[in-house]
């Protein structure tokens, strides 16, 4: 026969053991003096909108020669004019350039880079980028060195649509370039000046027919012009 003392001890053991399976009683002798469990540490949300470098400063990993006929050489210069690493695109008979080989977003992104024209009298930057299921090219300094705009909108080149502007691009000067693509708009800046601000509603976006199509989905090209570029980046935008 069990004594009252033994019975009490057995009950206490059973009650305490219930903690292992989640005791819910507010009157439990084993629980009432036990400190509450600390809340789980909040997980820090992942950073968004961070820019990704597309040029590592040492190699052309992630890029390939665009394969234009008569193109100039493309190479990395580790310390161009004592100003750090650049991608050097030599002038060719017509187009020269490189094409990115990794996946890129189709919208809601911004591409930025810095470019300097070494020599030449035509466009020193032809930046090709996705626009949804299509592609377009931001042309800086085309048609004689000043024409700026998007090729193509509604079948019209950068020299003949509503993005056309005429700007000066001096040699041996660095220009900061940004191209932003969202479902609603194309926007571009040269330094702090907005040079493109175009709504996409009811617009047809395409590339100029010809070799420049080898720059898709993302590429940097020049026309009979030697250019260096650096700080090539892409980041998501709302």
C-alpha cells in the first residue's frame, strides 16, 4: 500500500514531467516560479536595393566580346591614367563592344556606370538593356558626337524620336550614367541631368536593326570611338 508521502512525490514528478510536453496550467507548482522563455530574436530583414558590381576590376568574367565585324579590341586596363581599373573598348571599323553573359532582370532595375571618351566622333556609349520582353539602347553622342536618346521607340531611332537631345561629350572627361527601367517609364541621367523621361504606355520599344542586336540583353558598345568604362553596376528599384 502506497503511503500519502509517496503518492505526493509521484504526483509532483508527473506534473513536472508534463513540462516536457508543454504544460498549460497557470497554477502548476513546477511552472509558476519558472522564468518565462525569452522571445525568439527577430530576424533582420535582408537588404534590398543593393547594387551589384558587373565589373570586378580585374577581368571580364561575366562578359564576352559582342562579335561585331571589324571591332576594336576590348581589354581590362588595371590602372588607367593612374585612376584605377577600367574596361577599354578600342575603336573599330564601326561597332565595338561587350555583352553581359549572365541573367539580368527585365524591368524594375537601374544600370549605372562611368564612361570617358578617349577619341572618336560618334557615340562613346551605346548601352543596351531589357525593357520587358524587348530591348533598347541608350545612345550617347551618336550621329556626329552629340545625339542622345533611346533607339528605338515606335520604330524611330534616337536621332528622330521624342527622346532626342543634343549634348556635348568632351574627350577625357568622366560622365556618370544611369538608366532606369520600370513598367511605366524609361529614365536616364548623365551626371545630374535627366536626359530621358519617357512613359511606356502605348509605346513600342525595340532595337535598331543590325549588328547592335548582338548587345542584347545587356551590352556596352561604341561606334568608331575608343571609350573606357568603370563602376558598372545594376540594382533593383521599386
